[in-house]
């Protein structure tokens, strides 16, 4: 079941280009709630018989909104589906800990595709969402035409990946301090960590204001972190990923920023050499949030 949510009322001032652009961006998105095992909030855009692009956000205690741009530029070639995962944003929250499981998210994503009559879709998984995209691919390979694993990895991240990069340790320290502090309310700690991690997520100083603008609009939660802290959250990684993803035959793009401080870019390049149906594109002058560092690319 898809339940429509009234479109936001927007104002614009004639002659103010920036405000007009914001109004145009809001106007192109529709929003709804999909009913399944839990209620799932979905933003969608585009029309006609164009292929669907299902976008799986990361975090996972973020929402989808920080990925709307520049993906909105794809309207005209795709219809876009950007859900908030269970426990995130405006989807169902406060569930029992057992409900926070990667396989439950896969079921949710298939429910969303069914609700929008999406027999098949292109899929983009960002960061943690890239791990979920891989689980979706091996669970329902016939539902995916093509897949993008963005700022994520197929191969496990070696413990010594960043030992020769002292700048990374400095950039990541402020976020680690936030997570180590038990004083802040849980959702506020997630938000504070996102702001503190600006230099770890963004490579180009010029892109920092845009990163902070998007983080400021995210509806943060702490449901998944609560499950992690309780030891109730299993890994989202799939076993034998190279073999199992190869068996799906799904064409896969590994899209990465050269200076990603969460998942090493070298893993994308290694994977492309080992996975027959994959290719890697590594963007220079880009970090983990490569879509903010290099939106046109």
C-alpha cells in the first residue's frame, strides 16, 4: 500500500534565483509511506516508463535526503526511489532490537519495488547502503538490472588499511570523540558525530559548507546504533562476495573517492580486477562523500 503525503507548500520570490531553485527541487519530489512489515517513508521522482533507480542510503542512522543531489539530475533518464531505511528518518522507528537486521532491510526494499510496480530496477547503494545493495543482489538478482556500489566495498577492509596515513587519524579524531561520549542524547550524538566528521567525509575544503548544509537537514536517529551497542546487529557483509556477486551476473560499477577515509579506494580497484562483471571509477579530489566533493562527475 502506498499512502500519499501532501506535498509541502513552497514559497518563492521572483528575482531570487537561489530560492527559485530550491522551490524547483522540492516540487520535483513526491513523498509517500509504503506499508509492509513496517511503515517506510519514500521520496520518489520522475514519470513514464523510464527505469527505476533505487537508492539505498548509508549511516545507517541517517535518512536519504543527503543523496537527493546530484541524483535529481537523473530525472529524465530514470525514475528515482529514495527510501528511509527502517529505524531511520521518517520510516518506522523505536522497533524491538531484533528488527534491525540487514535481511529485514532487503525485504523492505523488495516491498518498495513491488509497491511501485518495479519489476526490475537499477540500484545504487551508498556506504553502508552499498553492503545492503550486495545483499539485495544475491537475494533477488532478477530484480536488479545494474548496480552501483558507491563509497563502500565488496572486500573486507583490512585492519591496517590506513596505518600509513596520519592525516586520516587527525581528520577522524573529532568524530571518534563524539562517539566515545555517553552524555549526549542518542540521536543528537549521531548528528554531532556527522558534523564532527566533516573533514573525514569531505576532501575539498570548498565543499565543506555544502556538506554541513545537508547534514543540517538530515533527520538523524540512533536505532541501528542502539542495536549495535547491544550486540544485536549482525554484519551486513555477505559471505564469499566475489563468487556470489559474480554468479548474479549483474553489471556493477564501483564508484569511489580517491581519499575515502571509511573504505579504501584501493579495494574498489582490487575488486574490479577480481569480479568479472565489475568496473571501478575512482574520482580524484574526492573523499567518502564523493557526490558532494565532485557532483558533476
